[in-house]
């Protein structure tokens, strides 16, 4: 059993390595910032600084995602994946050891790029290495690592804080954790010898960008907005509600718990009733989750808000990417690149308007209203396009 886990070509070891890579790249380099944000807001960051740091992190991720699309050679993918994992560790260490504003700004941009290398490039390596005919279910297991990334890093930071550690101590422990576990994916997600690759190039085909594809790009932009507001501020949003001052971290734990199985559940449902129908349902549930903190101070409803977010945002990435692949057929790079860019732009913009509205109205409610409205507009757009254009995917 243990020897199989050291076999680079064993499917179980490949999936395990992929999940660990996501915990490092998505959890340590991106989402644990959200978990620790309430404490950092207390004695180090202003809300404006937090918004800028979040936006810069997503700028780095957007740039890395677009760059990753054009890495065709599998050997180059391994090289950039390894670079990403190392940068995830180093940029986290910066947050533990310094309070220099310029270093923090730089590290969040680089961490975003590194996260893209571990997620986008790492996932491509996992898909390439898996030895099975139908990889859809296996990739669903792989992407459950995004849910694990929230859950595992949140539990680690929570353990440090409960042991009388500070948020700086949490960053340090997370750096050590990431450096230790990174050894496994760095070893498994590579090849015994240099791979021979025949890089296939496709000319840009304007006909791919049908009216429906353009609408899909716009809808994925709205989902980028919907995803990032809670991904950045959820614990602080819950803590800002009267009577729930100490419950924000529990809501974030709920995000991780729901995120683990969500991709597998929604992707399975999509194969039965169609991707577009499932995307509409999932986005509608996300809107409900976004609005709950604006009208309720009930702890269970607000924990449910976290469950709804975790249960939708991971799956929506997989659903949109899967649908884009179907629509693109032989040339997935063009459409996937376009929707990834739109999603990334939404992620960059949302933290900035959230900070402005929150500071102006002294409440997160108006940022949540606008976010819910934008996501709902995406739902209406997709539903209308499905009916008028009679799309059945």
C-alpha cells in the first residue's frame, strides 16, 4: 500500500498529490488569507489594504491562469508547476516574517501567480498522468482538493490561534506545513524521464465565439464577482453582525466542509439534467447564500450561508470549464482562455467595490446586495439565452 503511494504512475498517488498541491496553492497561497483576515484587521490591516491585497492576489492568479493556457509542452508544465509550489511557500513565509507593506503587496501578486501554477498547471499534469479512459469522475475527486484546501488550512490556523499563537504564527506554521507536504506532489507530479511531446497548435477561430459563448463569458464574469466577495470577506461579514462577533471562523469552516463533495455532486447531476440547468440552479443557491447575512442574525442561517458558498463556488468552476470544453470541441484554449479572463476580471473588481461600499455605508450589506444582483443578472442572462437560442448542453 505505502509503496503504491510512492509510485508516480499509480492513479491513487496521482490524485493524492493533486489534492495536496491544491491545499498548498489554493489554501495556503490564497484562501487562508480570508480565514486570518478578521485578526489582521484588528491590529495590522485596514479594510482598504485588505481589499487591495485581495485584488492583487487575484490579478496574479488571472495573469498566471492566462499564461498557463499557452504552456503546451508537458515538460514545461512540470517546471512551472514546481516553481509555483516553491513560490507558494516563500510568499507565505513573507507574511509571517515581515510587516513591510511593499513586500506584502508583492508577495500577494506572486502568490496569485503561484496558485495558478499549482491549480491550472497542476490539474493539467494530473489529467495527463491519470491512467484511465474516463477521467471525469477522477477529476471531480481531484477538484475536491479545493474544498480540502479551505478546510485543512482553516483548521491549521485555528489550531495555532487556539494554542495562544498570533496570526503571524499561523502564517509561519502554514509555511512549514506547505514546505513539508510539498515534497510529495513535487515528486509524484513529474515523470521518470523527459516526455516526447507533439505540440498541436490551432489557429484562432472566430466562429467559436457564437452568441451563446459570448453570453457564457459574461455570465462567468458575474460568477467571478459572486465568488470573490465571500471568498475574501465572509468571516468578517459574519463577525460584523450583532451577536455573531465570534462566529465568522465557523462559517469559513462550513465553506470547506461543503466544498469537498460539491464538485462530484454537481458534476454528476450535470451529466443527468444538463450543465446549463445545473449552473442556473447552483448560481441561484449562491445568491441566497450571499443575501442571508443581510437579513438574518441567526447563527444557523449564517452557517448555512457558508455551506451554500462552499457548495457552489468550486462546482461552478468545474461546470463552466466542462461546458466550455464541450462548446470548443477541438480548440478548448480559445474559449477557456476567454472565460477564465472574464472570471478573473470579476475577481479583481469585486473586492475593490466591496471595500468602497462597506466604508461608505459602514456595513457589508450594500456590497452583498450589489454582488447578489450581479450574479442574479448572470442567471437571467443564461436562462434567457438557453430559451431563445435553444441550447441543450
